[in-house]
């Protein structure tokens, strides 16, 4: 334990027996045993707390890695969508054609194909 051999321990016990007496020695040995047991228990709890701290650190590191991966993925997708939008250049005639498609719901058609709302809005409102 402390680098002592068997003869040294016997000598210490003999001195303790002489100094403390035969009645006190068992009580002191019992107290010493309890103290050592409590020390071992405290040491074990400390080791467990260190392990929990290490586990929490590992979990935090993993969460940070996932966060960084997500941020990188979002940046890439935003860069790709921005690059894609810039690549879709249109001629001067095309926006009008696209606008007509959006408004009419498809290719340009005859007047009969247009919604009734357009023709109804041209008539004056009648008072009842």
C-alpha cells in the first residue's frame, strides 16, 4: 500500500497496541476501516462524476458537429439556389410572355377562354 512490508505493519500494530491499549485498538481499527470505506466511496463517486462530465462533453461535441453540418448544408443549398436563379436569365420579351402565362393560367387563348371576371368588370355596375 505505502511501500511497507509485513514486518513494518506488525511493528506499527504492536506500537499501537502498547500506546492505545487492548480495549481501544478494536474501536480505532473499526473507525479507520469506516474512514477508508468512505474514502473509497467518495473516490468512486468522483470517478463517476468525471465520467458523466466526459459523456456530456462528447454529447456537446456531437451536437456542435451536427449543427455545423446543418449550417454548411443550408449554405450550400442557398448558394446553389442563388446560382440557379442567376443562371435563369431571360430575354426582354420573355418576362411579358411569362406574365401572360401567369395571369391567364396558360398560353394565350381567345376571348372566350378568358375568365368571366374580366368581362364582368368592364360593365358598369347596376344600382338596385
